């Protein structure tokens, strides 16, 4: 997606989800509020450096923002919709969701607080450890 409106509307949506003003984002990310407004309206395209500053504020991966902004190619999905596309599709009812994709895309609350990106990454590492232990147990049963 190389359309500046795509990244702009996506960033606006994220900012509204976090209930932040452009001035709040300026304080948190060091991105000028009027420049952010221009990005959100599709007038300007953010640089990779700007996206790197915004990613932690919106708790999304830098890579995700780089893809939406058109700096990186979208991952191969063999025709499948991304989780982000599924989440905004009113006809989508999940029966299977990739945990890694969910943690990187979704705003997740735990005990009434939104999880920070670092906590999501820790949770993913824990899940990987549990998964590996399960695989080892299954392999030892086969022997």
C-alpha cells in the first residue's frame, strides 16, 4: 500500500483507539502534532524514522507500520486475509487465530490495562517455551 491516505487513516484509527490527541502523541513520540495531522489526512507521508517513533505509542510493530506505509512488502499470505483485515470485517467469526499475529496487531487488555508491546513479546516468548516443551513431550512419547 503506497497510498499516503492508507497509512494516514490507519494512524488516525490507532490514535483514536488510544483516545489520544495529536498533542498527546507529540509528547509521547516527539512527532510534531501538525505534521501528524497532515499524515493522518494523507497530505504527507511519514518517514521510517517517524514510524519508528509512533510504533511504541500505538503498541504496534514497526514492521506493520512500514508495510502499511508501503516501505516494506506485505508478507505472503497466499490469498488469505490478514488479521487486521479480518478484525474489521463484520462477517468474520474466528475459529483460528495465529497468536503471534494477534499479539502484534490487536490491542489486548489484561486486568483492565492495555498490554504494552514489551509484555506482548514476553507473552509470546512464554508461549514459544510452552509449545517447545509440548513438542519435546510428544516426541519422547513416540520413542
